[in-house]
C-alpha cells in the first residue's frame, strides 16, 4: 500500500490475526501512556477486557476489507533483517513484524458533530477523512518508533488517491496538549 523508509503500510485483513494484533497493541499503549503522565487518556482497563471491543475491532477490519470506502484499517510493518539484541521477536528473521495500526473513517463521531464551534467547519461539504485511531505496538520497542508518522503518511496517500479534500484529526487535550505536538 505505502512504503516510507523502513516501514510498510498495508490494509488489515481477517485472514491473519490483525484484529487480535490491534487489540494487543492498544493494551500495550497503557503502561506507556501512564509513564508519560497521559494515563487519563484511555484509563487503566485493558482494551482486551472491554465489553464489545474485540467484536468492534473485528467488525472494522471486516468492513475495511470488504468495502472500498472507509472505515479503512491499516497496519504498519517493519521488515527485520537481523535479530535485534534483547528482543524476543522476531522468531523468524525477514518476516514483517507489525508495529502499529490506524483506523480512518469518512464521518465524524457525534461528540464532534455536536459541538457548536465546529458546525461551520463541518458544514463545508468537503469530502473528508477522519483519523479515528493511531497506535504503536509498544511491545516492539524500539522498532515501533516512527510508525505513527508512517501511518499518517499512508493515510494522506489514501486521501490523495481517493480524492478526499481534508483529513481531520483530534487529540486528547490533557497532559498539557502534548499529543497535539
Ligand atoms: C501516537 C503514536 C502512534 C506516535 O507514534 P510515532 O510516530 O512512532 O512517535 P513516538 O511514539 O516516537 O512519539 C512521538 C512523541 O509523541 C509523544 N506521545 C505519543 N503519544 C502521546 C500521548 N498520547 N500523549 C502525549 N504525548 C504522546 C511521545 O512521548 C513522543 O514524544 P518525544 O518525541 O518527546 O519523546 C504512538 O506514540 C502511540 O501509540 N501513542 C499512544 C497511543 C496514542 O496516544 N495514540 C493517539 C491517539 S488515538
């Protein structure tokens, strides 16, 4: 789908275990977020234990795979050419290792459309994408570093190819707005 530096971004598929990977990657962000003072963003409960989260993730991957239109679920991989000292993975050199994921929609969630100050922007009749989620798999540290940037480039490429006008993102405003930066 898209290759930037060492990263390769592809569409998620149900044929492998991409949905399970995404859930585990979500879980892996929680200790990291707590360590940078952003534990309030997603709380402490592992995503794998949240009611309906697995079903919703599988459903998004299915829709992404079956339909040309969003939701699009993307997986970013890195090809490991040599075993990295101290890393348990990969078991198999040269096998792509998944290091992150993104979910892109073509609609906005209701908590945004309900906001008065956004209505002018939303009513502009643009063909837009909305980056719902972007996560790295922190179990792969340090391999995942830069994965988020590669995913954003892939999302922009998808938008250009499919003639979208605008890409919206939104960020948790806590922790001094650090995520925005
Ligand atoms: C956001 C993310 C995908 C970016 O991945 P990346 O491009 O590989 O970049 P990095 O992980 O190296 O992070 C870049 C910087 O953003 C910071 N950052 C990442 N997530 C953050 C968050 N939720 N809040 C505040 N800062 C955050 C990192 O600490 C790092 O700061 P530094 O450069 O001062 O060390 C990844 O950091 C991640 O999964 N974060 C946790 C989940 C998350 O916040 N997702 C976004 C909301 S859906």
